[in-house]
């Protein structure tokens, strides 16, 4: 574990603790605002809800991305990879606000439309990380495994995935950071998260609230990246 990577986590924790005490500072920055500090929900409560959204979206995104990545790298599956890349790439290309807007009539207001948008955004880096990682497994290693009498399933679980684990973790790390940043948009559909002060600030013409939500969202994204970087092997750090 690289302890220096935990500095963003400490900064995020410090931000959660210090922000409720900075009302006078925001009042000075925004003298025309009647309520310079967001007080409708505690920032800690918003952060926990935000983290819950991210975690709930990463689990299916990881399952879909890794599953499609494995299927796309099996012998004779070039068409599968092309279709998977196209579908997941299209899903990520659609703006998250558009995904949420389309999903609200079907799923209703709340966390569900936000989770759909997050899964769409988080799946692509996992998929590409998995396909790229499995493609780097040396052919001679696979030939040796086949020569030893291993079945395709055994080769996948005992040879390919262990060798590809580090690059796959990089894809998961990127997906986690994207999910933290994108989850703030879930407030558009009424999901409780760190985007809630941002939307409330935009609706009420309160830039102080917008700044507070954006600041904590950015700090959480850096914290997640730092935490995963501290836990990952050295070679799993993204370029």
C-alpha cells in the first residue's frame, strides 16, 4: 500500500468536517445570497448516499464489463467484441442527463434512473480494460497450459484472469472515478447525493450551494482514486 495515495482521502474527510463551519466564508464570497451554506441535509448524509449509488452501479458494471470482455476474447468471437464495443460505446456516448430523462417515465424519480446512467458510463472502461488485459496474455503461456491438458475453463480461471488481473483493476479504478463524478447528475431525478446541493443551487440561484456540491464531488472522486491506488499493486496504476 502506498500511503501517499491516501492524501486525497484525508482531504475529502477534512472537507466534510470543515465545510459546515465555513458559512461565514461563503457569506463573504457570495454577499448577495441569503443562505450561503447548504443546510437541508448534512453533507455526511449526502456523501454516504452518493457512495451508495456509486457502489450499487459498479457491481453490475463490473459484472457486465468483465463478462462481455471474456466473451469477446474467446476464439472466433471477433464479431462479439465489435458488437459489445459498439453497444457499450453508444451507451456511454449518450449524456447521462439524457439517459435519466428517458428512464424517469419508466423507472420513476429517485435512484433507479441515476443507477441506469451510472451503469452505462462505468461499463465501457471495465470492458475495454478486460479485453485489453486478456489480449496481453502471452500465447506461449496459453499453449503451455493447453499442452498440460487444461480445459478452456481452467485456462481462463487459472491462467488468463490471474495474469490479466492488474490491467482489469485499472479499468475498474477508472470506472469508479467516472461513477463518482457522474453520480452527481442523479440529483436531476431526485436521487439524494452530492449533486443535490448543485441542483438546489441552480434552481434557487444560489452559486454557493453549487460550489459546495461540486467541491465535495470532486474531492470524493480524488479520494476514491487515491484509495484504489493505495490498495492496488504498483503496476495497476493508470498511466
